[in-house]
C-alpha cells in the first residue's frame, strides 16, 4: 500500500522527479507546508494536495486521505501581524490591503521585515508616480494646448495622430501605474465593501474606456456626444487623476510611516550589547538578546543600561528622561532598581539582571503604545456611520448628475454629463473621513509615551479630555511613599552620633516601615551601626535592646512613659509641634532618660505643588482620598491647597466616593498606586496608575504614569485635549470638504459662473484631502506640554 492507500505495483514511478525532491506518490510532500502556499495560518494543518482543506488539529485529508501537515511561517516573516489603521479588527499574517477600505495593512509591531515592506511600498508608489507623470505630461499638453486661444498644433501633428498618441501614452499610466486602484476597486465590489477605490476605479475607468472607444469606434457616438463634430477624449483626465491619486498615496504612505515614529524611537532606545561578568570576574561583551535573569553586568559612565535590574555594587546618577520624560538625573545606589534603555551618567556599577525580553519596562511600553494606537475612540463611531453609507450615496449622486446634465444640460449634454459624473466620483473622499480619528490617536499615543504617559486605549484619551474632578491617594501619589527623617532633636548635652548609631542598631532588627528611614539617616551621615543584643519588639509600642552594654528603647511616647523614663520638657515641646505638623515622633531613651527624638514623615514629592497648580489652571477640582488619619491628611491637604479631603477611607469607601462623585455629574479621574486603590481606579471614568505602584493598580488603570507623580496627570490631560481637538479639526475638514466638493463637481456653480470642475482638479483635491488630514495629525508630534 502506498501513502494514499493504493496498491503498490512494480511499474516504474511515473514521477521520479517529484519523488527525488521529497514528493509522495500523489505529489504531496511530507515536510511542513509554508504559509505562502495556503490560506491556513501558521500552526494550523492543511493538505499539500488540497490546500483549501484547513484544520486546527492534526488528522487526515477528507479528500485524499493524506495526513494533514502543519503550516510553518513564511521564512523571514516572523510572527508579525498586520492590521488596518481604520479597521483594527482586520488582522492578517502577511502584508496586503484592507478588504474593507483598501488601505495597505500596517504591522502591529515594528520589525525589520515590516519596515522593509513599508519602504518597498513607498518605493513602488514613487516609481509608478514618476513614470506615470512622465507619460502624462505629453497627454496633458496634447489635450490642453489646443484649448488656448491662438495656439494650434495643426502644423505639427494631425488630430488623428494626436488621439493615438494620447491613447498609447495614457494606457500604461492608467492600466500599469493605476492598476492597483482597479484591483482594489474590484475587491471592494466583490466583497461589497465600497470605498474610495470603488469611486476612483469607476471614475478613471469610465473616462479611459469612453476615450478608447471614441478613438477606435468614433462612428458609434450620437451627436449629443460630439463637439464641433468630434467626439471628445478624456485620456488627459484619466491619466492626470491617476497620477494625482498616486501622488496622494505616495505622500500618505510616507506620512503613515511617520505616525509609527514614536514606537521606532522607543525601540531605538534599547541597548544592543552588554558587558557580562563571568564567574571568575572576567568580562565579555554579549548581545542583549543573550542575557538571562540573574546575570551580572558592568555598566560604565555614558553607557545605556541594557535591561531592567538592580544595582549590586556602586552608585551613579541615571538619566531616565527617555522613559519618564523628566530631564533631571536620578541618584541610584546599591539595591535600587534601574530600567533598561536609561543612560548611566557619572559612576560605574555592577547590576543584576531582573527582567529580559518582553518583560522589561521598555518592551511593555512598546507593547502598550502599539495596542493603544490600534484601538478605537468612541468618536470614531460617528465617522464610521457616515462612511458606511458614503460611497453608495456618492454613486447615486454621480448617476443623478449624469441624468440631470443629459436631460437639461447644454450641448454636448451627454459628454458633459459623463465628465461631471466622473468628477463627482473622483472628488469624494471617504478616506479622509476614515483617517480623521485613527491617525490622530496613533500620533497622540506616541507623543504621550514620549512624555512618560502610557495610554491603555483610545477611549481613555476621549474620556480624559472631559475630566473635571481628580480623586487622588496621598501616600505614593502626593507624597513620596517612602518615610524619611525630616528632623532630629537631642536632649541637652547628648551626642547626636551616639543616639543615631544606637537607634539604627535597634531598627536594623525591626520590620517596622519607619525603620528604614532611620537606617537611611545613619547611612547618609556615614555613621557606623554597632551590634545589638537582647533585642525585643513590643507590640504596638516599639523596640528595646542593649548596645555596648547600655539599655535602649525606641518607639512611642507611651512605651517610654510606661517604663518610667524621664521626658525632658524640651523634647516634649518638640513632639507637640511635630504632631501639629502631621509628622511621626520616634522617641529614643537610654536607661531611664529620654535622650532624643526623630521626626519622620512621608515627604511631599518635589513635583507635587507645581503639578497641583497646573491642574487647577486646567480647571480640575482635586479631592484627596486616603486611608491615613484625618490629622495628617488635613496637614498635607492644607499645604498643597487640595479642594476636598477625605481621610480614614477603606478601599470600599474610595469606590463609594468615586461613585458618589459620578452620580453628581462629575467626570472623575482617580490616581493611585496601591492594591487598595485598584477597585477605585476601575470605578472611575479614568483610572490613572503610578508606574512606581503595584501591578494590580496598573492593570486596573486606563493611564499609567511611568514617573509616578501628578505632573504626568496634567500632561495626560493636555495630550488628550490636544488629540481630541485635532480629531475634531480632521472631521470638520473631511465633512466640509465632501459637503462642498461633491455639489461643485456636480456642476452646481455652472448656472452662476459658467464653469465646471475638471476631473483633474477633482483628483487633485481628493488626493490632498487625505494628506491634509494626516499632516494635521502629525502636528501632535511637536506638542508642547506644560509640567
């Protein structure tokens, strides 16, 4: 039995060549099938003999019984997915045209192959435009020069020869250079997804076919088609319109390439190589792609940090502006996390790799930006609803135009009717309507990413524009979220260094959240921390232990007083001042006497006051919602001029607060960074997560601020307002252009001015309309943002 289930015979194999090349008895190979040979997607199964048979699971072909073979990607194609910027629901494994609107599909992720395909498209359009233009010029001159008073070509070339020259030169322009428009137009008719290419192919095709018949069979035309006894030709209109549309497509392709500039620039930020330390301490230069979690790398001054990780040895100042949008370098030391693609400025350090590949912050930013650029804003529904009926309406308008001119127009009525109907078909531009929103979204999302704002989807941009109330958490949002020592007081005659050393020794054994603040203070003062013995933690009170043979206590005032420790009046007075300033007092006692007092607070971020002033300027009402006590919340709110303060809130209370504000008619944004903020972030009209916060908070939010401060919120609002303003400008232009252009093309001005719109002018206007929309959107790349 052979592979097809047939009896083996002793007859010679009739297809030895196929067998020698790996074919089977039935001509089918047993190797994997390439995706370019079937409509099946990579990973699916198909039959080599019957590629129309496609299955998601292995099995046998129902037609020939052969085992189905798995489809492999086309070599060099990778796993790039292509989509349409106007119809993101369209996804293909290979480049091509959108089956709905006819636009070239764009890669969802930037790859070398996708970039090369886009450049090839631009080169192809450029070549066709310049060759088409060269051939169109003589056609245009032959048709137009005789219309100039006093100019005649009779002495140079006869009219019959002129007609044939026009036909010969116009044919390659229309059929070769403009052939892509007829292919797209035919596809739109087959799938009944009428679009701009339907109109272009019908208009240019009608003008060209009419002219060809007029040259080959002029006798079949009645007098109503003749002017001074001659049948008019429109080769120049067909050729010029084709060239102008090619010019528009070429300029549009170049402009669309620029809309992805933000992602390209983000990808270019990444380091290409790294210096890895071997186990014996030797260094080796490796590609970033070879790095693994746990690798130790050396980063020298001026180098890019290869991937995300933590500093193991050394310290430096890091330029994080390419990720956060903030120009000031950030000091980083041992144990601090660092982000790949940022630049090491002054110091040399050794880092440990924490994240590689798609897990790095840069990769996640690129992924989020790419997804957001392909999402659709609610305002797009308006344009979609109009575009859905636009092309059929234009075709009807063209038919009506022809009939009206044929019945009531001056001689040659039918010829004028045809010309005006062609002008109506060509001038209409549904593409301008369709592009009005997505190109602005693409550029705006990219600009936001450059400013350290990651937008989850296009709807967030539209909603953010309407925000009038911002609910914000305190800790980690308004404040740094990392308590630090803001003041230190000692009893008369005591040594600051001794007290800090002993306190740090006890706190080094503690897990309390304030312990690190005191340890950091000792480190900043370069004070050595001694050993501690007899350490004990007093629940709700503090800690005790022995340092250098002396008993020490650190904690609340109640702990000291319950132990009979004496409290100097000077320290008690300072403690009362701290309470009024919403700071935490950490008492220190040696033996039976209080000797010092630390003031610990979660400081307000340096950028917060200016950010709040900018938010107020933008007309935003600020509401603080914190789980902290009312005394501390009011102190912070008073200093920052917060409009409304709610303290002691649980996660449930925060949700209720957001819901209540929404019921009052407020458009609410919620900013937070903790797990306790996640439910309220999801409840708000717009949830804004700090990039320094928890993954849960970031996942629940609509916007993420990489830097993690309020200045990013004001920038996000500025971006959203600029994008929505840009979209409305585009839609206004597209609506006005079509509303005015179609009646003019139909000849509505003829009774008043005696002039008609040439199909050539209509073609130029149509081409420039789409380019104008894209050019307007590209202005967002240079948007100035106030911090």
